[in-house]
């Protein structure tokens, strides 16, 4: 049984102070921050928690793919931030500017200093539009779009819906990005849409231009996606990193890595969906909390900071070597919560994150792969089914179940629904070659 420190004294709401103190400060009011606060308060409603988040609105960002594919309107995936802040947590509507982990303080943009006993850092990821020359000025017109912004996801569907043929390019950058499967999801829906319109499909060339070396990093799922690409007749160009958009001539300029070095290649587009470069937020990069690559430097299993034991990190800004998804944050949250409570009580950190993440890969308007995997790159399915197969049921889960779960369970701090299948999955795993899950893992380990 855990014991908890008493609630710290707090400045009365009707007074003004340049310094405030909280027991736990959470930087970031997105998926990871809200879920962490909710789970902590379920453990003990008397914890003194502040969430620092500047935005007035909260977005279910995985839904932007559905917006770009014409499945749902953008408004379906927006709530007021005040409505998702857990009861009992204080919302500080501001930006963090600097951290002083040695002094257990941070400073926000309005100049206020925030003191903490424990710090949880999960501010999300930064989109670096400026790293692709010409992109910022081309977006939202002339067939240039990106589902990685709420401002342009509706334009993606407008572009797909009105496309009259030609070359449609979908890119993937040379940096880590949130929801690594998103550039493919919109491509497969676009391809479906093009082929449903008389004359457009036969007069269209769909291209996937990726800075990577293959479709997906987990072999079991990569094999399925290669089959999808072949079936659809999509052209793939790997080692292609987008560096510039020339909107006036509709050219996409790529740096292409070859055996001879890096070469510049120009490809004409009639439509281009850009997955932009991303990085840790600048205020993280410039802080003592960052590792040499700019990410919050945490232990991959305990999620405790590698230098400051009263600091924990999770979500997209963390150094964790796994895909950056809301599903990953949800599985990271209970590890942070239990280990933070253990740290508060001077106990050993016993909870460990195995790298679980999930990418629901839409492969068309009636199919999806629920790509779940862990640090080892092995499938980690929640359901007693072969996870590498395309299924209509997984498409329905992506479109209907997952958004509902996000708003009504994840942000409320509820337990992970698929845990109910753990005993069944364990039983199937023990049966070895007799079950499809083991076979999927075998394919993963031998490819």
C-alpha cells in the first residue's frame, strides 16, 4: 500500500504571486499530460497537481487522417481544453520558457516561476515546416497539403475529392514523426478515391517518396504493406527526402541518398501530401532535460529522467526509441504514474514500459491493420487474431471505437480496454505454432 505526502500549500486563487509551488507539475496538456494527471488523481485525489498548457483547445490528432480522407469533419476531433482538465488539477494557461531542474523550478512566458517536487514532461512534438523550403507558403493551395495540421487536413480531402488525374505524391521525412503510418493511410484512401472516379484512376500515378528504406519498420507489418503497394500499383521511391517545394512549377525537390552520395532530384506533382520534418520543441532542446539529440532524456523502461530522479518524461518529446503515437502514450502513462508514486515514497521503481505502441494502418476505405508492436519489433496484438492481416473490423475500430475510447476512457484515466484479452493471448502464445499470433512473431524475427 502506497502512502502519499500531504497536499502542499498553494497560493490562494485571489492573490497574485510571482512564484507558485506544486507537488507535481505536468508540462503539456495533450494526450499524455491529461491521461497522466487523470491517473494520478485516481490514485489520490489530494495530490497537488498543475498542468501547464497554453492551448485553449484539445485535439484528437489521430482523427486528422479521417478528416483528410473525407470520413469525418474536423469538429468531431476538437474539445475545449478546460473540459478535459481532470477535476482536482490546476490549469496554468501559459508556455514554459526555461527549466532549472537543479532548483526544481521552471519559468513560464508571463515571467512566473513554478516550483515543483516532481515534474512530468510531455509537451508533444514540434513540426518544423520551415525545414522544407517553400512549404509554408505553398500549403493549403495548388494541391499542396498535410494532415499534420488541423488547418490543412480539410484541404487534403478537398484536394483528393477534386483531383482530376496526374501525379499524386505522399512523402515521409528523415526525422522521427508522430504517427508514422499517417502518410500511408491518406495515400491508400486517396488511391481508393481516385480509382472510384471515372477516368481519374487510370490517369493517375500515386507515389510514396520516403527518406526511409522500406514501408514500415516492423517486418511482419512491412510484408503486408508491400503487398498492399503491389496490389494497388503504387510507385515507391525510398531514400528520397523532401527538401523543397517549388509551387510555381509544381516541383518537389528531393535529396536522394545513393551509393554515389546525395543527389538532387525533381519530381513533378499535381498533388502532394507532405509529412513534414519534426523534432522536440525548442524549449526542450535548449534545456538541461534534453539528450544530445534534443529529446527529453529518460530511461526507456522506467521513464525516469536519466539525470534528475524527480523528473519523468513520456509521449512524443521523449527519447524513447519507439513510434510516437497516442497509444504509446497511453501505455507509458501507468508506468510513469506508478514509478512517480514509488519515487515519492522512496521505493524501488518496479513498473516497466516494454515499448508497446499501436498504429492503426488504414489500407483503404474498408480495411486496416492494427499494427501493435514493442521495443523488440515484435507484434504485440491486443486481440487473439493475426495482427498482420487487413480487416474491416480494424477499420471500424479506427473510425469509431478509438475516438470514443480517447475522449471517454483514455483522458479519464481508465484502464487499457484490451487488457481483458491478456489471458487469451497468453494462452495462444503458449500454444506456439498453432496460433496466428506466434506465426506473425516468427515472420517478424526471421525477416
